[in-house]
């Protein structure tokens, strides 16, 4: 029997994923938890096996308390709980067979698994599990060479070979059927300021199978980069063609007061440090001066007969954002749009991502 009694989970930063949860699951029951993205479904499952610590209440599995359990107690508990992860959690550098055998870690001495000396009956169990999920022919292939769907089957086989008394399966990512490809995918998390650095962004995805693979990879990458981060979902948007990517932001400097910043955007921001800074607010004339000052933006100024970018729309955006920097009693301490995509002349600019810091 599984029991949740008044269980709460609050992540770093104060985000409350579960609050006052009461739930009883009897032996032999098959239960599906349904809810919108970010509703707490994955948090509930991860709290059950101690991967996410509950901040209140009690969770018991066959009478064993999960909340506050020691590392030894959690290890024993997890040996009885199979987990099919949304992002697979495979060891990419080793084979499919070895990944499945890791489901037997709770049943063999640590030295045997470390040396790869798995008992023959465990190897037989692993091969049978791979056969059940229809991927036995990939047993000796590196996990990194599998598609997302194949990796998911390996995760299922690993859980099956564990022979657990409780089986948990995280919800699969939903892919709308009306997307127009190519698309970009990005992990949504207020705890990840620089998602590219975290490997939490995938671009130029051309079809649904590739999108599913990409979502699994960027989710796992974000989880590895920041294990304690609250991951709220994955945003999928159409790819945008543009002549240039720029950074546009404002901050309130302790000495200079509110200032607006314009520079090269995307991953070029920190490489070239090519930016123009002015006290806020700025006029449209000053905004054009800033555009001229940023050397990298020559590509949108008609350099060597290249197509011109919509400098007028970019100047309007600079003026508008600079106005936020001088709002009285502001809630926003600083804001940064990066990248802001500058399209061809007359086609405008598009904000693709933004970072906003609020005053305490």
C-alpha cells in the first residue's frame, strides 16, 4: 500500500509543487495521475521514491516511511520501486544491455556491478526484458546511438528487470499534431538563466520524431546541469529567420542610475562584448546612434549591399524598453531580451527569449 498524508513539496525559490496531498493506493491498483503541464505529476512520483524531498507530511510504501529516510533506507526502498523516467536517465557511454542490468543494482554486490561481473541469470533477465520491449537486437549498441523511442524502451526494460513491487512511469511529453516545422524547443525554468549553456535548447527540428528526441535530450541536459532547478515544461515555437540576433535590456546601476543596453545577441553576447549603453530613457534618435555604435550590427545596416534589417523597428523597441527603466515604484529590477531577432526591412523584430528580475 502507498499512502500520502498531507504531503507538500516546495522547491527552491518558493515554488510549491504539491500542497496538502492525501492519496491512498492499494496493492494491485493501477492509478493514472492526470493534470496540466506543471501541475505536479512528476513531483508526486519523484517524492514517492525520495528523488524529490517532501517538505511536509508523510509518505509510506508498505509501511516504510519515505520522508526523512536515511540514505540506506532509501536505497532499500528504491530497490522495490521501478521508475520509468520521462527523460530515460540512461548512461549514454555504455551499452543498452549494461543500462538494463543497472535495474539489478539492488540485488548484487557493488563490486560485481562495478567490475561488470553480472550473474548469468541477471544477464538472462536483462535479455528477456529487452525482448519484451522489442529491442533485443540493440543489446550491445551504445545507448547514445539510439533514437528517443528506443531509449524509452531501454528505460522500460531496466524497470522490468528490477522486478519491483511498485512501478512508476513519468508522463510522456505531449506533442501537438498541428505544429508547423521546423521548430525550436526550450526548457521552461525560472532557475535557468542561460538555457543554451545548460544544453536546454534545440533548434531546427524538422519532424515529430526529432522533436520527441530533442525534448528528451534537452530535459535531461537541464536536469544534469542544475539538479535542483524547477523544470516547468518545454516550450515549442516555430523557427524564426532573421538577419541578426541582438540583446536589448535595461538595468538600474547603483551609480549611473537606469541604463539601457543594446548589443550582439545569442551566444555572441559574451564572445564579442560589443554593446552600446545609454542612460534611460532614450529618444529614437539616440536609439539609432546605439545601433550605429554596435559594430556587429553592420549586417543590418546594408553592409556591402547585404539586405537591410528593420532598424526602425529595432529603434522603436529600444525606446519602448528604455521607458520601463524609469517607471516609478517598479516591480521589475532589470530585464533582458536575448535574442531579439531583427528581420528584413519592414518586417519588424521578434523577441524570442527574455530574462526578467523582480524587486524583492
